[in-house]
């Protein structure tokens, strides 16, 4: 049959909550809301507590650690990333080690729009003038909607003609994009 969390939104919400309560109970969280009686009743009707694979404790700890960094921590991480890659366009949707930084960058862009008064972001808030200045001084790209792909750090040396074309195109891209690093211009 169909998966209730997607085919029946109200029931799906309830099922998702029951699974979350159960997982908290299994993890030893005292605020789990899954009584033994409720668990037994759900088991008696064939309730599936674990749908799919569950994140490892190491992965969950990594996610929590990524969420606990301060603005200045992320800013320093951004500066290091920019120096390593030679441009300020951190991919905002990426797996791996840059995932948290990419999400942070996307949130800063939305918060900057709220700071400018262009959009209101209840979820991401609004940058302070001090934060906007720090980002600007770090070379942050507040606008990246024109980027379809991130400019590469190196040219592929195995195909000289294509590499040369790419290098010329890359120079044109940077000439066009340099203005977006400073929002106060």
C-alpha cells in the first residue's frame, strides 16, 4: 500500500510523531511520551516503528554539532572555505563536510534580504548591521542566483582546447560576478 505519511497527511503526521516518541524512548530520552501501554497497543495492531534505516548515533551527533556553531564560527569556516576554493559561492545543497556550511550560507542570504527589507524571513530572522558588515568584509556573496554551477578551482589539463575555452569563460564569469561580493556598493 501507500505510505501514510505522504498519502494521508493527517494520519502521516500522527504516525511520524509516534515513531519519534518511540525513537526517543529507545534512546533513553526521559521526555519520550511513549508509554509501555501505548507501545504495546501499537504493536498489537502491527504498527511499524522503524520505516527505513535509522541514522547512527555518530551521524546524529555530527548533525547536532553542526547546529551548535555560532555566527562567528561559521564566518571563520566560510573564510577558510573561500580561501581554499578561490571563490565565495559555497554550494548550498551538498552532501558531505560542506553540508552545514552550505545551509548556513543559504540562511544568511535569506536573512540579508530581510535586513534589506526585501523579504521577511520568520524562520531565519534578519541579519544585524554588524553581521552584514562582517559578511561583506569577508567577501560573502549575498546574491548567487546567477550561479548555475560553482566556478572550478582548476582547469582540466587533459583537454587543452576545452580547458582553454573554460578558462576564458571562467574569467568572464568572475568579471561579471565580482560586483555581488559587496552589497554596499
